[in-house]
C-alpha cells in the first residue's frame, strides 16, 4: 500500500475525512467480496456503482475492461484515494502542482512523470489538483477498483497530452457523469 506524504493527510475542513481516511475506506471496501461481485462488468466499457463514502465523501466502485483508461484528468479541489480490488491498474501522474486556473496549454518540465502499478490491495491517496490517468493495460483481464473523494467532486478537468505539452480540453461537472 502506498500513500503520498503529508499534503494528503491535511484535513480539507474540520468535518471532512482526510485522504488517509479515504484510503482506509477504499481498502476496507475493496475487501468486500459480495460488493465486488455485485458490479456488472461490461466487456466494452467501464461500469460503476456509486457508494456511500465516509464523512460526506463521494465514492465509486469501478469496473475496467481490458484496454480501458480515464485519460489525463484531475479532481479539482477534492482530495481522494483509490485502490485496486482485482486485476491490475497503472497510474501515470505528474509530480508537480499545476496552476489551477487561467491556462489552456502548459509545457511540462523533464522528470515530472511518475508511474506506478497497482495490483490487488495496492492503492494511493492524493491531494487537490492531482493530475493523472489510470489504465487497465491488460489484454484479457478486467480490473475493479474503489475510489473516494472529498469534498464530492465539484468538477473534473480533462487534458490531452502530446510529449511535454499538456492541454486543458474540457471541464466536466457532476451532471455530466451521473
């Protein structure tokens, strides 16, 4: 199990869970075999079920068919955690805090890329404005993961990436994905 250092353990408010508490929640939830078995798996696209997260957080159980991914995105002002329950996911992330507003294109510096393989039981917590993409690179095996965010996602910003250039493509609001 890996979690990021101090910035993600800071409370977002006096009433919300920390990223470490969200990571604990996704770990416990991923151990619920009956819940995992209840998720319908589609060979063509991701499937998901909304869950009740701790302390008013938003949580999801997500099924990943072989070869699927999220594309580059962030979760705006939400902190979060996710954990692979079955299969293997790969996370590519940027090891830098990006400006939150006022830009459409950024040229990234060298040594900013991070990559981690998340096998069953492995996950991570992250802070605000964490830019990443999550992929199921398997050619044959579904993956299932549990995710939690606090505060509930106000928006998701989607990016495209060509080499060292990151471009903001669109901003989605909850009504776009629920």
